[in-house]
């Protein structure tokens, strides 16, 4: 049988915080030849090294792409650079509508097109608030949704949005949720860097968030928490896409390597996912909750459609008052909602290995 070749178009830098696209690309590389295409990053510093055998292609571009002229020049350069990579591939895998205009239309007929819709891109503020970008993403996603041979959504709510927005049928879209890494390193073998000594030795009740820090963060909730509890200190881990407000007893600890998060969670007293629930978040199957559950630590998250499935393992709040009440209870009982055995069993059924088996079946590989 011919060994399939996949051109994997990835809208986040390979060295950024490890997310769904990274895990899927790595999993695909175990069965087929995968070439990952990203764009050169100018402003994201300290990107992690590529420690896989996946071939990475970083497309050259000019900075300040937000300007129309630069945007047009870069789009021409992307198409030019991609030409040689398109010829001998069997599958073009899209992680975002961003790439639609970079690929000549003839290739949508010649190749197997996969669209893994992992977010409601039209709800991102930088797109929604710019009429030109919103029009481009709407048109591009509509085109992509109707051209895709395999159409995947990362969440059930996101699937319903694609159906209502583009007139697809229920059976046209496969939901493949996010997941947890296939294994975690031994906690005892992990040594946190010296700059985290304060976190390690802090005697306060440590409430921890680990993920990208962006517009969805509910900082007013975090402010209310520290104002209500004198013994609670909040620690934020992850890349910051926004300016973080100064809040008493809230510390930003920066981005950390993925394997270190298990040690960070082990030291935490409780974990929180403080998201503002809007249309963007409603479409998110929260990958962070899988990792939180694996830790067995008391975990707190907002109640919405996609978080309900975690109710057995995670404390869900509907407003600030219920969050305060939950945290008050956790500080007293100091245990998770389910025991560690139940948490680990849930995670074993929600690993990337499990998800990738679904993807292999869709691609017949």
C-alpha cells in the first residue's frame, strides 16, 4: 500500500504551548509522512525546540501583516513557497481557515482535504471586530467546510455552529474531542526550575491556572477570590497574549514546558479554569480539564455545555458566589470531587492515542 503523505497546515507556531495540532501531527507521523507548515514567528519568544522527527517548514513572511499591503504581499509569498510542497502530498490538513487562499483551487479537487475545526474562529475578537478579516474567515471557512472530505469538530457545540452556519448535515461532521497526553512523567523525576522556588515553597493555599492567558480570562473572578480569602494565592502558568492586570496575591509564572505541568499541578492545592463564558468559549472542549482531572487535585471550572461532561470530576460554578462557595468547601475538605483511581480511569479513556485511533479510521490509515 502506498505510504500516504500529509501536508499539515498549522496556524500556531510549533514551539508555542503544546496543543491539539501538535498532538495530532505527532500521532499522524506514526502512520504516514507528515510535513508541518507554519509561518515564521516574530514576536513570540523562547519557542520550544522541535524534538520530533517531523519535518517543519517555516514560511518566510514580512512582519506587520495587519496592514493590507503587507498582508497581500505575504499571501503571494505563501502561495509561492507552498507550491513545491503541494505536488506530492495525498492529504492537505487544515487547522484553520487562514490557509484557504494560500492553496490554488485546483488542489481542492486533486487532494483529500481534512478540516479539523478546533475553535470557532469567527468569534475570536481580533477577527470578529475587523469587518475585512471577518468576511475573509467566513468565506474561507464556508469554502473549506464544503470542500473537505473529512470534517472534524473538536466539540459538540462547535459542530452545531458549523451546521447552522453553513448548512451541513449532522452526519457530515465528526466530533473528536480534545484529550490528555498518552502518559505523564513520574512526578518524583521532575525538577522545577529555580525561578519557581517561590511557588514551590509558598505556604498559602495555592490556586493554579495552567493554559494560554488571553481575552477569555475572568480576572474579576480572580480578584474577588483573593479579596474574599486572605490565605489564597493565585498562580498563572502559560503564554500571555494580553496584558495581565496587577491583582494582590496573583502571580504570573510564565510559560513552562508541557511535562512540567504535572509537577506544578501536584504542588497545587486546587486548580481553576476561570473563563468568561461567551460564544467563543461555548465552542471549546476544555483540554485543560483533562489534565486537571488526571492530577486528582480539586478542580474548578465554569458551568457550560462542554464542561457538563466533567461534572463527576470537576466542581462547576455558575457565578462568582457559587465559585466562592466551592472554593470555601475545597479549602475545608482538601480533596477532589472524585478519587484518583476514578480520575485516572477517565483519563485513560480520553488520551490522544484513543482520539488518534478515531482519526486513523476516518483516513483509512
